[in-house]
C-alpha cells in the first residue's frame, strides 16, 4: 500500500482522506508528528486558514522538517490555504511559511466567503473530462517563475500550477466526487 499523508492540523483533512481512500492501493495517513511524516511518500496540505495552519506547523515544530523533505523531493500538493503555505511570496504580506515554491499568491483574491463559487474546467494533463473547480475564499497565483508550469487559468488568473515535486491548486477537488487530481497526485507519489 502506498502511504499518502494529509497534514492534520486544520482544514479539509477528512475530505482529502476520504478521496484518497477511494483510490486503489492508497493508504491515507493524517500527519501531525515527525514520525508520521517519515512514513508517507507524499503529503497534501489541505485548505483551511493559512495563518492557523502556519502557526500550528510552527508550534508543533513541523515547519523545518516538512520544508526539508519537500526540498529533498517529496511530492507535495497544496490546496488553497496549502498553496499559500508553499508560496515564496504573498501579496501584501511579509510573512511566508514553507516558502518552497517560486510563485506569488494573492490571498482571498476573489473576495470573501460570499464570493465562493463553483465552475467546470478543463485541465488536459490531469483529466480527459471537464472537472468541477470549487473556490472558497480562494487565492490565485499572481505570477510564477520560469520553472513553474501553469496547469489552469480561470478568467485569466492562474489557479493551478506544478513545479518538479510540487503541485498547487486554488480550488478544492476534495470537496467534489471527482478523483482526477487525487489520482494525478498519487501518481506523483508512486514515481518518487
Ligand atoms: N482564505 C484562506 C487563507 O487565506 C484560504 C481559504 C481556503 O483554504 N479555502 O488562508
């Protein structure tokens, strides 16, 4: 069984675990400690509140060790707040968190909770069919470095990108029944 982690401090943890558990051969593990982290082949950083997850990563002394594993090549997928944690630059904010991916993100770029929305989108390298994209107080990516590959844009804004072992999405595939993104990430883990 392939052990894939979900960072277990705050946010849509159970939803990611549920999606992963529907994929054959995958054993999802909620990661809260260094020991948990050692056991997984890759990790999902869920959506939630980046300030809260960032604080807990720090308080539980997980920031440094997680950053190190990512820099050594462990596959990581940040959804929404998870993407903010991974960004090297955050618009209007000096504080960054893991700062591993060469992107600039804008928090709450679409507005507040009431501006959350759902859209169908085509992301050919992830799925041959259109997939539902759910945005909740979502960030977008303002710009990417040349080694970052843009996977998806919605209305001219970048909402999914990949660079080496790092995948980020503004939206929440774990809140839909579509497993395309989870399967795509599981393949990244298998190849690691
Ligand atoms: N607005 C949140 C933040 O800034 C992210 C929202 C989400 O993860 N759905 O962290």
